C-alpha cells in the first residue's frame, strides 16, 4: 500500500478515494478511520467533520467507485467500435493484474464483504456494478447481438472469476492469459449473429 492518495481534490473526495483504496487493500472490518485519514493526508479529527461513521465512509467509497467507473467508461467511449471499447475494457482490467493478485477486484471484494452485512450498502454497490453491466450490454447491442444481456453477464463474470483466481493464487499471469482469451472471444463475436 502506498502512503497517500494523489492530491487532486478537496478533503471530502480525498477521503472517499482513500476509503475505497484502503477498504480494497485491508477490508472494511480491519480498516480504521485513522488508516483512511493517513492515506488521504487529512488529520484524523477532520474526518469526523465530513463523515460521522465508518459506514458513511463505506458509502463514500462506493461513490468513489461510481465516479471512477464513469471516468473509465467515458474514456472507453473514445474508442472506435463497440468491440474496440470492450477490448479496451479488458486491457484495462489486465493492466491492474498486479493489484488484483494482491487484493482482488476493488468492487468485487467490497461486494463480497458488504453482502455479509444487513445495512443496504451492498445494494448501493450493486447499482454501481449494474451500471458497468449495462454499459457492456450496450456495446454488445451496438455489435448487433441479440444475446447482448447474456454476453454482458458472461464477460463481467469472466472478469470477476479471473480476479478471484488471480488473487487466490497470487498469479497475475492468470489474468493476462484470460485477458487475451477474452479479447479473442470479443473479436469472434463481431459480425457473428446470435444463435
């Protein structure tokens, strides 16, 4: 874990970004407010001005995940074709393989942890993940695929599965290999009709 979040925003956003990162690296239960304050480079006492509870920091971390997702999807929209966008998404996942080997998928690991709680925060994170799923589905629709919804689930499930295996075996090469396979799969679907 590095020591700080890049200074690019106000304290509230820095705390949200730091919470997302520290929860990913340590888990919600093991993380203290002091851990988040240190990474955000904010005095611990100031955290309580913005967030009264750790659960509010979890909610802010979910918001940081949503913000990051929207930035990534905005960047992907600049790619030429729907297939190009999907392959770029996969390459982005693969580029994070070292982090996945250490900690797993940021959203996936948080979703697993929040699922064990009964406070509704799992549903908030599910909405963020649903946004990604809808974007993937839209790319397959634009490719002319009648089975776009199923393909979107398959792609996201493949990523979540390989993130888990990459983390379990601490083997980034697994994600690189799966990324190549997924890019080939996406290419094979271009111009093909759904059966």
